[in-house]
C-alpha cells in the first residue's frame, strides 16, 4: 500500500488510523478528506534573551530560563478538532510541548540529564482530551483526558499572558489535570465547571494505590451584561482545586493541597485602558499557607503596540508556625508588546523582585533586576 507524505504525517500523530487509509484504497479520495475534516494544526515557537545585572534569576517563578544569554523556551504543537453545533458533536485536542519549559509539566517524556552548563530538555503532553457535547439544558460539554487547570489569571502558554515572565500566582497553581471536566453555560453571562482528577500535580496514569484519593475542582465565571453601563464586560472568576498532590490514599497519602482563586478583568472609562486583579491562596495541610495578590494594568498604545504593568505580592507564610518558609516579596514587571512582523509577537520586559521582610528565604529574589526580550512566532 502506497502512502503519501501528508497521510504518513497524519498516521504518526494519530489523526487517522491505518484502517481508514486501507479503506481509502477502495473508496473515492473524498472519504479520506472527510476523516480529517475540521482538524486544525497550530502552535508557536517561543525564544528569548535575558540579562540580570546582578547575575541572579528570580527564584520560584515557573518556566523561568537561565539569565545572561539566549534561550529556547518552548515549541508548542496543537492538533485539534473543535466541537461543532451538533447536539451530539464530538471533538478532541492534543497539545505537545518540546524544550526546557516542558520539564515543568510533570509528565515529561525522555528528559535526560542537563548537559554541562545547560538545561534539561524534553517533550511533554500539555493537553490530550476528548470533548463531548451533551444536549442537556443549555448544553453540557464534557472533557475527558489531560486538560489545563480551570483557575488562574495567567496561563501556561506565554503568548496569551500580558507579560513574558510568569507571576507568583501561576507558580502557586497546578498547570494541568488528568480527569473529567464538565462545563455548563448556566445563563447568559454565567458559566460553571466541575471536575474530578487523579491528583493535584499531574503525573499521567500515576496513582499511589488502587484506592486513590481524587482531586476535585470547581469554578464559576460571571460576566457583567451591557445593561450595567460602565461595568459592562467586567468578568469575575472564582474557583477551588483540592486534592492530594500524588493521588495517594491509605497509609501514606501526600499532604492535601487546597488552591483558592479569585480573579477579575475590568474595563475602564479610559479608552484603551484595562485593569485586572487576582488572588491566590494555597494551603498545604499541616505545612504551609501562601497568599499571592496581583494587579494588572494594560494600555493599548496603537494597533501594534501595548504596554502592560504587573504588581505581584507574595507572602509565603511559614511552615507549621516555625517560620522555615517565611518571606514576603514584591515583583514589579513592565512589558512593551509590539507586533511588527505578521504572526510574530515581540516583547521587551523589565522585572524587579524585592525582598520585603529581610528573611533568609529571599535567595535570588532580593533586589533583582531582569531585562528580557521575548520573540514568539505563532502558526
């Protein structure tokens, strides 16, 4: 059986099966096109260069690359078929990460030891799920497999955030889950979701025992209608994710982790100015309490340029009252976003991290300046 290069690529990614190709030998070629109808391929390549005058990298910030040099952050590849308007429609989403940032997702494949003076790099599954539409009420969407967490102001995909470096808030949250998520549009302007997953920190198909302890999550988003005038378009999201870090049960479960999130995006009467707010609280049962408060301001300078500011406050609390993890920090981030080339997102950023209480936990975050240039090509 002769297979062309395009069909071979689809076979490798699982978009079509070898059985479908065999049937296509006896059927009109249009049947093969029907098998992949609606499939979309997209992604991005993120690169950066950064410099820290005092030779320090902000500690405890997710996806942070080494300072004073050029970096490959991540290569993202997404193959998906969105749900259509049918009552029993189905779709899927597969998103893969390759590069140093993939190692932080918790299910990295083939990550070896870091080369001398370098950073370990691997491939990870960011999302891999099946989506099902059930005609119940206003429409219930079920997502089963690996999906992004339902809480947080920022997301793992860097180009979808107002700043290049990540906040303390996203660092305190889970990135993804393996389980089942139900999403429902309660009414116009109100949506809700509820999910169950194996654990709070995803390691694929890994459970400590047959009687595993599951992670539960819920979130509600309310968007203000046009009737509220100046507040129209304001969006408020509140959510909770609670469960053991490794899904253990029985004699030696991991500590229970509870994430509470409240965030809002607020338009303003000032043209081109938007504001945002986020609060994260993390309780690790019997160990730590952490609070993160962040404020965001964005101003559109022109059709191609924008300026984004983030103030990020972190209070690490203590370890069971002992003060071992104590520390308060303030991060200030200013980002200039400019789109000069088609399909390219270019950002210049200055970040300053300050230790507020002089604790020993300050580490590399004490009076640290960071200058970065991020270039992303989206396809």
